[in-house]
C-alpha cells in the first residue's frame, strides 16, 4: 500500500516536478522569445537550486525515505 502524503508534501512534490520540467526543457522552447545561453543556464541553475531546497524539506525526506523502505522507489538520493 502506498502511504498517503500530507498536503504540504504533495505540494512540494508537485513543485519539484514543475522545476524538473524547467531544468529538462530545451534551450529554445517553442513560443518563447530567444534568450542568450547564459540566461538559459542561469534559469536552469535557479530551478535546480529550488529543487534541492524542496528535497531538503524534512517532511519530503521522510516521505521519500518511507517509499524507499517499502521498495517503491529505486534510486539513490
């Protein structure tokens, strides 16, 4: 059985997913004005920093650890 996350954890996990989408986006997404390479790198760096802050949240860490203990996640992190 998958444990139900609290609302706060769920919101943080959704924010991580949104930031990951930013990090993995192509350098020149469709429908956006052209930006310099440094701007794209800085945007990705800021998104990655936000992901790391969210992952450091004690509630998120506890929830992820619980999923790993149950064998529902298979990664190191």
